[in-house]
């Protein structure tokens, strides 16, 4: 997962604005937020997909197996 985990939890990445990629806001007494998160990494010869059902600083990420590339 590298540096992306802290970024999702609200950290910064390469001088980006200090705001999280996950949303959690309260509006008129109601809470709204990210319900899940996915990370996808792509290379010319491979791909990786990680998923978290309840994203946040202490979440557990699960790598989802992908089939081999075709052709």
C-alpha cells in the first residue's frame, strides 16, 4: 500500500493540499462519509486491487486477487 494508506486517512502526498481523500462531514446534524474505499494500481504487465469496507486510519485492507492478463 505504501504511502497511499496515510493519504486516505488525511495525510498529504507530494505537496498536495492537506485534505483527506475520504469524506466525513456533518451537515444539519446528519453525518455523511465514505462507506468504502478501493485502491487500484496499474502497470503495463500487471494490476492490483485493494479494498476496505470501512476506510479510516485503522482499517484493514484486503487485496482482491485478479485473473492473469489476457493476450
